C-alpha cells in the first residue's frame, strides 16, 4: 500500500529520551548546567530520598504581574523538588545568601 496504510496505527508523536532532554536543558544554561549539579548536591547534603526535576514547557499570562520585569519568568521553567524537610537553618542560609 500507500503511505497512509503503512502509518496507520503507528505512534507518530515526537519522542526524546530523558538523557537527551536533560542534556539539551543543560546546554541552555549559561553555566553548563552547574545549577542542576548544585541542586542535586543540596538534596544529597540534606539527605533527601527523592529528587525530581520537571521541565514545564508552558507559558503563563503576563497581565496581572507586580512588575513588567517578571514577564520573562512566566515560562518555560525548570522546577526542582527534593523530599528533605526545610529547616530553620535553611531559611537563615537563604537570608544571608552571599555573606559567605
């Protein structure tokens, strides 16, 4: 048969292996993905049992932001989660960021 018959029932959606996707994300960061390595190290230091990275391809509205400067942060985004409990000392570390 023709092309239509040979393609019927086949999944033609795009597929990208996770390793390729992560590599491409790392290439988009100016520091070569050092931020992901840092997030993994932080999770390990906090003894997290789970670490999840999600690449959110969505873009969100910019009509109701506090400032126009926030428009560039409305997507896409890389979200990072780890299962470690955020302690008071962690808040203090953020508060004094850059002091060390």
